[in-house]
C-alpha cells in the first residue's frame, strides 16, 4: 500500500508537467490557429499559398520529428545554443497544434452560409462586427466536435515530451522499470490519461449541448 501511494504521488508530479504542456499549448495554439486560418483563406495568393504549404508540412510530418528538430536543430544547423527543453517542447506543440486548429477554424468559417455575411452588410455592419457578432458563435457550434477530438489527442501527445527528456508522467513511470524493475506504474499512467480525457469529454458534451440553439 505504501508503494502504491508513493508511486501515485510520483506520477502525480509527472502528470503536473503533462497538464502544464496541455494548458499552455491550448493557450497559445488556439489564437495562433485562428490567425493561420485567416492566412489560409486570404485573397492575397502568395500569403495563402505560403500558409497552406506551411500547414501541409506541419500536418504531414510527425510531432516527434518536429520536437527533435526544434530542440537539436539550432545547435546542429546554426551552431547556436540548444533551446531549454521545456521551451522546445512548447514551441513544437504550439506550432503543430495551431496548424491542426487552423484547419478546423477554416472549415468552420467556410461552412457558414454566405448569406450571413450579406445580411450583416445590409445592416451596415463592418467586417469585424459581422465576424464577432454574427459568424463567430456559429463557427464555434460547428467546430466543437472536431476540436474536442483534437484536444483529447493533445492530452495523449504530451507523452512525446519525454523524447527530449522532459519529465512528464510516462517518464516518471519508466524510471520504476529502470530502477526497481516494476512495470505496473507504466500501466497505471493510463488511469491518469483516462480520467483527464473523461473529464474533457464531459466538458465538451456540455458545451455542445449549450450550443444547440444554433440549428443548421
């Protein structure tokens, strides 16, 4: 019993890092993703092409590869000091997830009927007013299901931080294999992920239910 409690406490410390990566990624990737989506829909063709190409590259390559390149790249390519490990993790996660979020935002924005924009113009609203007062809530309604899937995927992807020795929950569990020959703490980490994913699922279900006043 004492061992179980000590393992739980140690894994909880690692899961604290998991939550930190998760929260900061959402904090920065959501607004950045919205900005990138505007670039993908820009009428300025060079900007639209560059943005779409960048998104295609990021979405088409593994997050693990991006982590390794961002952490080791500056030193190997430009002979600069390596980024601090946690900083490298955050840069990689924010860039990766902002590109995924941008496609979700773009799909949601383009799914709103053009008549909504025209109705706002008839009422004398500016483009900014139309977007924030007419379009945005409808976009949120449409993107909640795919966004919830992506956010839950982010929970699991945080485990990749251990690739560059950021001590998240799975890293802590692996130490028990190396030091004490215990494998059950590794399986035990699944309970942390399942519990957190379950909470997020309930939250998104409530959000989706509250957005039901928008019927499409």
